[in-house]
């Protein structure tokens, strides 16, 4: 039977599913917007990123009868515009840049926003997951706290470097120089104490290293330039610890305003040993965080093997208590330790 010839030159036209769609290319100082060609004599416009211009952009979209908008998640530049558009009642699709990178021909800001508008109008874009605004507020502080922890860690490394240059082996004989024993000894050294026996006497009974080992590790070359570096590093580390504590207090304040989903008829089951003996935070604080997360989520996620109170805090801050936007369990998964969805990019 002869095979049917296929016309390879036939142009395939996709049906328009979102006729009121616009596409936006986000930049640090300029924003390019494309609307359907029949909505305005100038369907592609450029706007500055000042708040006044963003409001003008929203006015123009409403004049063009646009109901839904697609934009790439470029850095954090999209956040102010997205918030203004959502207040105006427009549906915003925040899309992963990887999903729209195959722009035909040479890429420009104009072609990018037109390509976004086309893909969105024919229904080929999938929105990234973004939680409710009250959850976003907690999430911003959690991510800021992570940055503070990273910066504090840098100063711990500076302490260790200063000790190495003076050939003080304290950080090699105790597990944490920012613990009770480590900070007590460092403070005494910075106060001018050079008696290794007196310094070793500051050892906490829980430290595994013996008094003699610690005393031996404190014999070195106490040079002024390295002591100055050590003093500044300790002071900066302690300052970051205060900032981290303030950030945690603000997070707790915001979490208290979140809706309660726990059923008061059911009591919270006893905590696991991993919570009672938490090593990354004081056990009392870990217990309080578990109880607050249970109140908000309605379930105790710490009962899941491998899920700590820090993981629960991350899940709460990234997703909140509503995961209904994930249509199935398969659409929700952990990726690289974060919490994006397989079909919903985390933003």
C-alpha cells in the first residue's frame, strides 16, 4: 500500500488558549512588555523600574484588557512588579528561565517578551510555585538567617586561621571553638592571659580532651598582628550571633500570626529523641519550634525518619500549610536539599 505523502512545508498553528496574555522581560533598569498585537497600536513597550513606572505599566496592561502575565524569575527584580500586578488583580505566571530559553533567531529584550507572550497565549508555560504572602514573609527571614549563618561561619574560619598562624592547636583538640570552652579560652587569651595551665582550667567537664592536652595545644607564638585578627573575628562572630537571634525572634513573631490548622481535640504526641537532644539548637527551642510548626501545619513532620526540626522549619517557610497547588505527590519532591516542585519551581 503506498505511503501517504506528508507536506513538510505545512505551517502548524497552535490554538490560542489565553487570548488576554502578556509577556514581560525583566531587567534591573528596564522592563519590556508585549501584549496581543490587536490590543494597542504599539504592542511592545519599555518601562523603567521606578515604582511610578511600574504602576504606569500596570495601568497600560489593564487598558489593553490583559488578565494574565508571564515573566521570567530574574534575580529578585521581578518581586516589586509581581506584587503590584497581583494587587491589581492580574494573574502572574512566574516561569523558569530554562523553560523559555529556546527563543527563535537572535535574542533581544523585545523578542524575549514577545516570545513569552506567545508561549503563554498558547498555554505552553507552567507557573512556578509561590506561597501566600504571609509565608513569603517568613521565608524571606529564613533565607536571610541562612546568609547570616554563612557570614558567621566565615569569621569562625578567620579565628582558626589566626590560631594556626600562632601555632595554637586549640581548634584541633576541641570540636567547636565557638562553644563554652572555646570562647572562654579565646576571651582569656584576648584579655592577655598566657598561662596555659590557667587557660586549660577553663575546660568544660564535657570536653573529651584532657586538661594536659588542652594546655599543650595553647603553647605557641602569640604575635600581636594575629591576636588583633583573632579579636576582630571573635567580635564579629558574636555580633552575627546576636543578629541571628534577632532574626529568629522576628520569625517567631510572624509565625504566631499564621493560621492554626491543628485540631485541638488531638494532643501533640511525645517528641522523638532527635528533638529532645537537638544538637543544632537548644533543645527547649527545638521543642517550641516543633509545637509551633504542628500548630500551623496540623501534622508533626518530625515523626518522619530523617526530618529534623530545621527541615520542618524550612518546609513551613517555603510552602506553608497549603500544598494544594501540587496536583499530586509525584509533582512534589525534594531537589538538591531545597523544596522546589518537579512541576512547580520554587520562587
